[in-house]
């Protein structure tokens, strides 16, 4: 998401300086940009927690799939929740 949403959006915005896409597209892209940034940070936390748990409990790999799914669901949900106010903001 960072590569395909945030970086091209910032590049286009820096080149044109002005937004020509309309208010709805602006809100959508700002939401996606914020969502991608939150998701990236939370996914890094999930990976770190998974590696930490794998080192401390190497024989408990049977529960890892379920635990990782729960952590990823939480990461995506928090990203969605924290980026959702961006849709309601007026530019």
C-alpha cells in the first residue's frame, strides 16, 4: 500500500502542487494514505511480537497461526479505525 498508494500520491501532489481530483477523491486518497501508514506500523509490531514469541516459546508453533491471525486482524482493524476520521474531514 505504501508503494502503490502513498508514494505515487505524494509524488503527484508535489509535482502538481494543486489537487484536481475533487473532494471525494481527495478524502478517499487521504484515507488510504493514512490507513497505509498505520497498517505498516502495526504490521511491523505484529511481526516483532511473532518473532519474540517464537524465540521465547519455540515448541508452541501450533497456536502461532491462530495467534498471528488475531494480531493481524487487530492491526488492520486499528488501522481502519484510526484512519476513518479522515473521511469526515473537510478540506
